[in-house]
C-alpha cells in the first residue's frame, strides 16, 4: 500500500492529523488540490482567536490540551505561533446571562484563570470600550491569538521532517472502498491505496463524499473580515493589552473583535455571515446575499458605535474574504462514514475549528488506527442527525 492512512485536505485539521500520524511512526500522505499555501479554504490568514471560555462543554474540555500542544509546536518549530492575550466574552444579561454562568463553570472545572466583569466597569478596565449595564462578561486570562500562516508552515515542516509526504496541486477525484482494510484514493495520475482515509477537506467535503453516496448537512459559506480605523492610532492595540472580544448583543447574533495586530492602527471587527457559495466560485454571490451582507454591515457599524467609541465606523478600511464550512446546527461533525468504518470524517467546523485542531487531529487519527478516542465526542458525531436533518445516503 502507498500509506497506512491518507489524509485529504491540508488545512489545519488535516496537517495536525498528519503530524500525529508521523509522530507515531505511521506512514501517511496528505493531499491538497491547491498549491500550498492558498486561500481557497478556511485555514489561511494572520489571526485566529483561541480560548477556553466556551459555552459548549464538548469544546471547552479539549482546550487545555489544545493550548498545550500549540505551545509545544511553537517550541519545536522555533516560530511564534501563539500570542498570549485576554479574550473577553460579553453577553446581554437579559437574553444570554446564563451563558456567562455556564462559561464560568467550565473555566472553573478546568482550572483556567478568569474574571467576571460587569458591563458598567468596561470603560474603566479597558479604555476604548463603552460601559453598558445591560452586559456582563468573562475574561479568559489564558486565551490568545494564533498566527495561522506560521502554524501551517510549522506543521508542514515538522510533518515532513518526520517522514510525512504532502502532495499539493493534486485533486482527489474519487474514493473507492474496496473492503474494511483497503481504500483507493483516485487522482488524475494515480490511484493510491491505504488502510484508512481521513477527510478534512472543508467546503469540498460533499464533492468527495458523493463517490461514497453520502451528502452531509453542511454548506460552504462566505465570510467577510473587516478592519476598522482606530481614531486614536493606539488605543485598540494588542501589544498595549487591549483584549479581543466576543459580543452577544441580542439572540444568536454576535460580533467578534481582535485588537490592532495584522495591520497597524486597524482593529478587526467582524460577524459570521451565511451567504452560501460554490467553493469553486468563492467570490460569486447572489444579489440577494449581497444585499443581506450590506444590511449586516450596517448593523455592524451601529454596534461599533455603541461599543467602541474611538473606532471610525464610517466604512471598513480593509475587507478580506474567506470561506467557512458550516453545519446545519453550527457544530462540528466528527465520525466514521455510516457504511465504511475506514473512512473518517472531520468537517463542519463553522469558523471555530482552527484552535481545536490539535485534539481534533488526534481524535481523527485514533479513529483511523483503531484506538480509543481521547474525548467523548458523541454529541458532535453524525448520530445527532437521526431525528433531525437527515443524512442523504
């Protein structure tokens, strides 16, 4: 066989899978259809937030190990990958106050340093925020910022150093499961064989699964990253200690922020949009979705005025485009193919999957090699769709 395990998709989850395989001495190949690095997935860019102050316990529980593995990768690679920084999660008390209590309970159970802060204290604690008694939040003091491009380079280098093989510019056109111990991975020039296959191919997942008669309830969506001018030139700066934040004003709508880091004098303030796209035509958006994006941008401007008085909310200085793979319930999908236990699926990370990749990769590798999963992830398996949105088989 060409490899014991083949991974399709060389984003952060695929590369962590490859890295874990190589670290265990397991022969593997990681495929990607595009030349690396590229911007046709969800793993590129210069910043991703990482934190343990999460409401869903299945994600919060894995974060201490994730952060430890990111720090270890940083040490081994000699690159700066993780920048320590507080991350502040702020909730409207009337609608989402219980989420503060849930997040705090998770942090306490994991012994993570944190602090609960009332909305009336904001402008005093963090000049640049507006105080607002309608809000209450929790500051995760062990959170930080990951540098995606550097993280991917570190993983590629260490994976190859341990004998791993990366085949970029190599689209996988089909998959054929021969039996429980053999899978054929079809490319234009060769058919590769392996015992198990890991699929971490983001917005392209259903293109490949069609050859195995499966369609998952996930869709590629376009995400817009906005960068706004700091009118003071210095107040909203990461190096000056201004925190990142997640603000939940009403219902399920939220925005997230990163202080000036990527572009001097510009603060990143965004929301997750839901404009469904064809991943092969990422920038082609329907007129209806364009109108929805513009309406959401106007909402975002109004929230910036409310919460960040020294940000110029007239128009974003820079707008960047990327893709997310969003599941129908906004949660990960980690499981075996329903009919083939040597095909392992990791998808639907919905814009939150970068920080958790060290443990997601370890989990996918355990599944591919017949070992126990390190954490209970049944709640984010495909089983949850039995009584809800159906898998198309």
